[in-house]
């Protein structure tokens, strides 16, 4: 059969709407082979994300079949499998979305070398951010180190046009598409379901709450945030689509999308963000206490707002943003433990855990990253009384304290001894703390 063929390698862009690599390739080539390679290296990182990924792949396959195509699945090294498939179908080009993690950049370098060797045209496309990393730079620097000037520059950029799904995806004949593996078990019983269909449904359902976001996004018990972050992490919906739906680039909600772009441009310039302190000249003096981090991980620190957050994380594979700040601040500033240990726990459980945002935010809280006030702390009791004033969030996730009314639930160690004795709840791990002043 005559005509030109190309392979579109899907990575963290599991959708058909506003997918520049897919849309452009379908417009330029007669036949397009959508490919996803299940890399066993990534499958070991997080059972929660692996389950979400497989759900998203099933949904993507359904969407591509409705367009006349299919999703080709392979197992193994993404570069080797992409080159092998391109040879099988007689492809002359490979397209994929650009990414910034160390894993992604190494994959890109290897793919570039192999495409050159096999005389395949390779093109990288935008799509994982609203504004591409490096599209805007400060004078005299390769990236923005502080968010506020980045936000101003980001807001002044002209965004690319949002793209419709292709009208048709045409596979070459005789391609073995492969079977979806059995859905793996995750670790969080109440984790969200992956896929573009669910992402678009959730966004539609949440948009009426957009006007209240600025006033209520820190309401921990109200839980009125969009919860769209796992779908952005896997590209089940594009950040541009989300920002366009919100409408106002200056809105508090779109500002959060800008924070996401900010950490992508930081990671592109500093690929060691998950391992090494970003802040120049910072002296890291951390303690290492296996018992303390184990109590923190399972939500048994004795500090109710911290324990509530960690239990939500384990139950849902997701965590309210204010709870992320509180739990991370407690680990690093109150317990004095290395942020990399907390990052590893988050990386295991979070559906939205990615290198750029997960690492960037941990470093921000720990004082090693992009925060302009690196020595700020997050007093967990003050945070709890401000953002969970009636204690509803704590009682939801720490049922041992359900009988404690009002804000007294945030400091059960101050209850009369007769009441404390009836609680199946530990005292605070003050012995572990380097800054226990909030206990007084």
C-alpha cells in the first residue's frame, strides 16, 4: 500500500483531544501508529500510578478505536520497541511529546540517536505544559528561579491554539496491536479512576465551583478543589485545555497551573531536582530516624492534622494541597528529617506524583528549593486551626478522635486526663521533634 506512515509514541499524554503530536502527525501522514510501551522499570515505582496508567490506556484505546485506529502496546525498552515497530510498519517518522525528567531526557537522547541511525525523522511536540519550558527566560539566565516574575512572564505569553481530536486515525494493515494486561492492584482503596473520559467528566462537574476556588481552595474539610492533578500528570487532559476552560489567566486556579509549568522549567534546567538541593550554597543538616518517618508515613505521629493528611494520602492516592504543605512541613521543619525520605513516600502513593512538581514542592517546603523565604515553617496546630477550624477534616480521617468536638481535636494532649485515657491515639512524637514549641 502506498502512502506515508509515522509512529506516535505516547508517554504522559494519554488523550486524543489537544494532542499536538497526534493531531499534527495524522494531518501529515496517511497512516499513523499510536504506540505505548510498558516499561518494567516504571511499573515498579508506584502500584497506585500503575493501576491509574492501565485504566488510562484502556480508555485511550477505546478513543482511538472510535477514530478508526487502535493503540499498539509493547513491553520493554521504549526506544528499542519504537524502532522495532517503525521497521515493521515501514514508518519514516516518529513523533512524541517533549518531557523534562531525567528519565524522559535520557529516553529522548537515545531515541534521537537511534532514529538518526535508522534514518527516521524525529519530532518533539508541546503538550505537557501550557507554556513550554524555555519559551520564556529571564535576562541573563536560562530559567526563572522565583515564581512571581515567572508568573508575570507566563501570563504575557501567547498560548498555542488548542487542537481538536483527529477526525480519523488510520493504521497500516497487519499491525499486531497487543492485549491490555490485566488491571493491576493499587494500594489505595479509594483511588480515582484513570482515563481521558473520566478527566473530562470531572472537569465538567467541577467547573461550576471555579468562581469559589479563590476563597475555598484551602478549606480542607470542604474539599472543593478540582482533583484534576492525576489527570494532568498522565496527560488525560491537557493543561492548556484546563486553563482555557477556566478562562481568566489571572485567576487563582490558573495560577496553580502556572506553578506546574514553573516547576517544569526549573526541572528542565536542573534535572537533579529529586536528589540534590536546588538552592545554591544551602547546608543540609538532617536527622535520620526510621521510627519517626514510619509513624509519619502511616499517620501515627500523634499530631491529628498531620495524621489525617497521611491517612488521606494512603486511602486515596491523593492529598489536599494544604495537607501536603502541613505534612511535608512537619517532617522537615518540626522533625528535622530529610525531605528526600518524604519525597519517596509521596512518590509511592500519589497518583499525581511526578518528578517536577513533587520534587519542586518538597524542596520549597524544606527550604532547599525555590522559596524566597527558605526558613519559614508550618506550625501544624496554627495551620489546623486556620484551615480546619471545626476539626471536620481531622475527624474524617482520624476516627479515634471522632468524639472530640470542635477545635480541641487538634490538640488532644490538652484534654483532661480522664478523656485522654479513652482515646486510642498516641501522644505526639515530641521526642523526635527538633522544634516542639507548637506543643505548648
